[in-house]
């Protein structure tokens, strides 16, 4: 399974043999941030992918200029490969959030966000909003890492890279859009295994609660 970096119509289709899924569909928006350093307000890129009926519908990717030029060199070398030079001319978090991220999310109101290790990505939103005195968005979210641990308890790891390898998903790890897309594929595969037709049904079967940021 190849994970394309472009925002195209790459799709993982579930329940294709059953036509009436519109009233009960597996709809969600995946989100992933990369940061310059250990502080949540240092977001430098964000990727989002909208999944409708368990398949990709559209996506977006944006670079973000952090508050300062403090980058962890090890992260540049081994993780996201982004430097201050790459993002210094990009808009800062409030502009990206208000002009790009929020309109993308609210194109389909009510869909929950999902991230792999959501504590990190929701922490980025929380810290960045706090730093810039920006209002928190008030979106529901859940964590695909928690889902994976419930659905595949036999796996020794549940990191996104490990799951990607297990499921044959070829992708560029620690690139925000690629991570976001892979997170969505994991959710779709989890729903398929659990025979869940909606996000809420999947959460219920995994005994996981929706949270809010």
C-alpha cells in the first residue's frame, strides 16, 4: 500500500459492496504537526486529511513560522528535516489556523479530529493558542494510537512507523501530511477489523471516549 504525499484522491474504500452507507459513515479529519523543538508553540508544519466513508476526500499542508529560530538539530537531522530557513517566510500559527486549518475543518462541520498520539498534537494546538492568546477551537477529537492498542493488542509496538510497516503502507515518516494520511488509514483499517461503520461505533467497541480541545 503506497501512501502518496500529494493531496489527491488516494482512497482506502470500506464497505464498497454495501451502497447505503451515507447515513452511517466513517467520517473524520486527521491532523499532524511537526515542531521545531520540545515546546508546543513551535509548530513548523501541519497536515490534515479528510476521510469520508473511510476513504480520503481531500487534504491540506502548510508550513508555519515558529515564534523564534530555536530548532533542535537532532530533529532536523533525523526527524522532520525542516530548518528555520525553510519556514522563516511562512505565516505564523494564528494566520495558518484562521485562514487555512479552520476553514478546511469547518468545510464539513461536526467531524472529529484524530491524531496518532493525540496528546502531542492537541498539546500543540493548546500551547500555540495560549502563546498567541488565541481562542481554543472547541473540536472533538480521538487518538488513533489508543485505537491501535485496543484493536491490535498482540503487537509489541503501536507507533505509526511500526503500524505502517505492518500494514504495508509506504510513506515518508515525520512529514506532517504523510503522517496524517497514514493515521487515517490506520483508523480505517481498525474500523474494518472491528466491523465499525462510524467513528462512534469504533470508539464504543474500543471503550474509548471522544475528547475535546
